[in-house]
């Protein structure tokens, strides 16, 4: 394989002259330029694009550091970041941290060696201050999903309190009073703390006493969803509905409920969080809070290109995952007698913080009439992003 030294020898110029000519930083007499061009053609020389970019002070590569890609939520973020980076002429380097500080430190260090122009960081572990100190006040790092408290860098975070509130409120409006909450590790993870805070706010507003026995903290993994469900069903007075802090947890619950022949939503109603693409394939489908991984990923790359604020707060929305075009049901607690019939549908209004985002009620509509399709936006501080898919309604059932 030919090198730049070979080109220089054939063209009878120095290696530095060839390098500067190819980089566009040196104007040469026509005959000299022609000799270099001829040598390149004769030797079939191909320039090292990475070396060229580094010589110009940019790698044109963005890093995405995340715990893993086995989790569907992280995988969707990675997919959208790569697409958005490619559209803007950037390459993407995927960095798997496995939630280990030494790996996070390694990838942050790549910013100082010109391997990366910027880093999008997803951390899913409590920080003891080490990660905050490592990040410092770098303006070429963007933190998403889970906050690193005290790190003064751009961030894209979801309004988890509002998300937890809306999810719990939806179950309360369906008539539930015994509502459980299953989530990840409570200490150090703000997504866990804030979603639980929203859950408690909704209960308090409805005059429902908080019951610690109905709250299970562990991890965001599917296996913990099944474990937590078993404990909840073993209670003397088990819940009739569950707010799962992630769709992945909800999957584990659905599997465990199916094994126990518990019907969802007739015997147990579930609302998840994340609106993952796979959630539309669940049997039965569930209601879920839309925290779009795709919108998070695309926003990150936009912030890397032009950072003008320290934080964007993404507003969650109550979504549905329809199967064959039918509304997702959240049922009232099952009585001893009676049939379940559709009462109507709830539609969530979108908007930025502080605006009216209540749920409007449409009585006496059938399944087909209850389906609405409308465009919506994700409310952000300082910007609005159109949602990728139209929002549809969520049906609520009652006992007749």
C-alpha cells in the first residue's frame, strides 16, 4: 500500500509539501501540483481520512458512552444518535461503559487526545462525586437520561416527576386506590427518586394514603419486575394496579402475571414508562409514559452542534401501544359481579411546562369512535421537537 512518502519521492517534493497540498493549506505552482496529482494516480494512493481530520484539529467523530446496548432503551438511543450524527457529517464511536467508572474515565479522556470531538454520556449508576469531578465544566460533553448532580455541562433530562404523576393519575382516574410502584435503586438515581415523587404527589392529591408496602425498589431489569410482582401479590391486600418505572420492568410483570393466569387489565392494570418500540408487541399491550429515546438521541446531537443552554427538560406524555388499531385498556378494580365495558377515552394534551396538560374525557364513544390521531410536540426548555408518531387515545373501562 502506497504511503505519502512514496508520493513525495515520485513527485520530487517533500512529504510535508504533499501533506499540506492535500490538506488544502498550501498553494503550489501548477506544474508541482500536477506532479503530485500524477504520482497519487500512478501509485493509487488513498489518504488516511482520520489523519487528515486530526491534522485540521477535528476528528469529526462523536462518542456515545452508555452502560450497554442489550437494554432496548439504550439501543434506541444509540440508533437515533448514529442517524442524527451521520446526517450532520459526524461519525459515531460507541463506547460501552458497563456502568464502570474506569471505562467512563477512559472515554472522557479520549476528548483530550482528539479521538472525539464530543461525548454523549449515559450513566445509570449513583455517582459518589468521582464522575462529576471527571466531567468538570466541559462544554463538549452532553449528559442524557440520568443526571450527574453538580456537573455543569449540557444535559437532556426527562421531567420524571411529571411522568410519575401522570402515570399514577391515569390509574386513579380509572378508579384504582391500591396502586403499587415498582422502580430501580432508590439511592443516587434521580430517575427513580423523581418518578416515585410524582407517584406520591398523585396519591396525595387524590387523598390516597401512601403505603410503603406497595413500593418496591430494586433495578430496572425485567427479572426484578417479576420478583417485585410476586411480593406484591403475596400481600394481605394486594394492589389492583401498578405503575412500573420502566417498560422493561413491566415486561417481567406481564410474564409473571401470565404464569399465574392473572388477566391484564381485567384483574391487574399496569402503566409503564419509556414507550419502547417493543412495548407495542406486548401481549397484552399496556399504557406507558412516552419518554422517546429517539427524541433524546436526536436532541443530543443537535446540542453537540450548537450548545446554547445547560439543560433541556423533556416533557413526558401518556402514550398507548395499540394492537390492531384497538385502544389499550386500563380497567377499574374488578368487583365480585359485573361486566367490563368501555366508558370512553382519555386524550393527553401536549405542551411545555406550566401549560394545561390535563386529560380530556370523551364519554359514550365506541372503540372505533374513541380513536383519535393528532400531532403533538415534546415540550423542551427553549425548543419544541415534533413527535415521530401521532398520539392516539387511551381507553378506560368501568364496571357496569
